C-alpha cells in the first residue's frame, strides 16, 4: 500500500512535464532539430525543404507552428524562454529567428509572402500578446495602374529590446538596441537605439534611455 501511494505521487509529479508532440507533415526534406524540448508542441507543415531548429538550454512552453510553403526557416537560439507562441509562415523562403537569451510571455508571428523575415535580437524581453506581421495576407490594388501597392516587408528587432503587452509590430519596422516599446503600441517604421517609444502609431517619448530586468 505504501509503495502504491509512492508510485502514484511520483506519477503526479512526472506527468505534467511530459512533452506532447503532435505533428502533421506533408512534403519532403523537412528537418526538425530539437536540443530543447517544448512542453506542448504542435507542428503542421505543407511544403518542402523547411527547417525548424531549437538550440540548447531553452525553456519552451506551448508552441504551435504552421508552415505552408517551401524553403522556410524557424530558429530559436540558446537560453531562450518562450512560454507560449504561434509561428505562422506562408509562402517561400521566409524566416523567423529569435536570438539567444530572449524571453517571451506570449507571441504571435505572422510571416507571409516570399522572402519575408522577422529577426529578434539577443536578450530581448517580450510581454504577453505581442504580434508581428510582415504582410497583409491580401492584396490592395491601385485601381488606375492595376498594380499591387502593399507588398510585405521585414521586421528587425535589435538587441536588448523590451516590448510591452499587446504591442503590434508591422512590416518594414526596425527597432534599435536598448529600446522600450510601451503597452498596446502600433509600430510600423524605423527607430534608432536607446529610445522609449509608445502610442498608436508609436512615437518617441524619451531619448537616451536604457533598461534592466532588475527592480533596482
């Protein structure tokens, strides 16, 4: 009886940390390298030559990945923390890259259209509900010239950037190192280093700033 209770207690401790991996892959030459193991991972791939890579010593929680296209890449570097995330890639030769020591509460990546990219630098800190979108997913047409006027664009986040809750980052955005982006901001252009920015659309509130994770 005592041994039975002990085994039951151990099972209660072990079961919550089991990795759940659900995958649906249609295509060839798709590779998945895992040196870190998410707690709950769902992967759906429809295409060829796609690469997913999780480097070492990262804590990854609930991760969902959709890739619809060819030659796309997702990389999470060493020593990252991602508690929850959706990685959505459509079309070809797109990329999501998260550099080392970055921490994320929850994030939604929407990377659509050929050659689109989201790059997040080292030691960044993202709060919950952060969204990145490289494209509009549909076309806006100039009625007179009959040409599309809303192509996709890349997103680059520098090193040591703090992004607040519910921030939306749109295509053609570049954020310099050591910036802070305030809660519920909408960011859609280039900002230099060491800036506090916020608003819809985001604007500079203060220059020559930096930040730390510590509560000094």
